């Protein structure tokens, strides 16, 4: 059963070592993410599922201890999904590297010293259908115990002329509806987000948000919007459900 969720953006720029001189510009976003993770800890879950943008077409699982890095962004920094399992021999899946979004999630967990419950990760492909995403969420919620979710993803990347996806007049309305739905824990509205439009707007959060919507069906969780801005022309949203 889902008992709490934290929704956070996942740009590598959240990591100060990656952002370098621009690090102060996302200080408020980092603070909102820390507050969101505090809500997860307060819920005292039996397990934490971290859901974020994946590299492939379908869902991919990442066990606790899977490593990631930010070397692709010019920074020699490694992270581990949840507490590292030390010298135990790693499975093939654990030897695989975390996608960038889940690596940011691992960094957030490490930054807050997460040790409240076992952790697992799921990467969601950008083209995964909405119903498939919801079904993944339902399956996760049906497992025994109290589950919390850290849900990672960005809104559109098309808010300004200098944005990664250039300016698209559809981006601001899309982001506004996503922010409203996440802040209100509106499961139906999240489930209705258009897959094709989200992909055109480079909104990496669409799939993970719809996994959350599936997991939250029937729970009656209440939402709170903690942060909603578009620095660098990319929509970043942080929210909590509890």
C-alpha cells in the first residue's frame, strides 16, 4: 500500500558539483526536495521505490546498491541507490549503471542520509503507454507492507527560446496542469496526460508520474506543491503526497 510519495525534478544540475558556478540558482529546488524526502521518512515505510526516467523503451529494475555516476557531465562523482551493499558480489543488474534521473535520486537519498527502509529503483521509458505505467504502479502498491515512492522527472523542456527543446507555446499549459495535478494528488488528471505531447515537449516526468497515479488509486492521499519554476526553460516541480 502506498502511504507517501515525494515528487522531485531530476536535472543533473541539482548536484552542486555538476552545476558548479550555477549551483546557487537551484538552491530552492534542492531545499524542496529535501523537505519532500522528510515526508517520506516521517511515513515510516517498509520499503522505498524510486521511479524515474529510463534509458530504454520499457521498465527496468535496479536493486538497492546499484551505482550511478555523473562522469557523463564531466564530474567524477559516484552514487549508490540506497545504502551500499558493501563487498557482496553484485548481480548483473546491480553492475548496470543507473540512468541519469535515478542517479539524481540516489544523490538526493545520499544527501539526506536515507536509511529508513530498503530501496529499489524502476526506470520508465519515455514512450511507455499511460496504462502500462499505471499498471506498474498498481502492481507495486499491491505488494505487502507500507510503500513510499520517490518519483523523479521534469516537466517540459520547451519554456523559452534558450530551452533544450526551444520555445513551444504548448509547454506552459502542460506544465501548469502537471503542477496542479501533482500538487492536488489528482490521480485522474495525471493518468490523462498525453503521452505524445509529453514526448514532444521533452517532459521526462510523464511516465514516472503516471506510475505514481496507478500506485495511488484509491488511497485518498493529499498533495502539497512545494516548488514550481522553470529555470533554464525547463519545468521543475516538487510535491508531496501523504
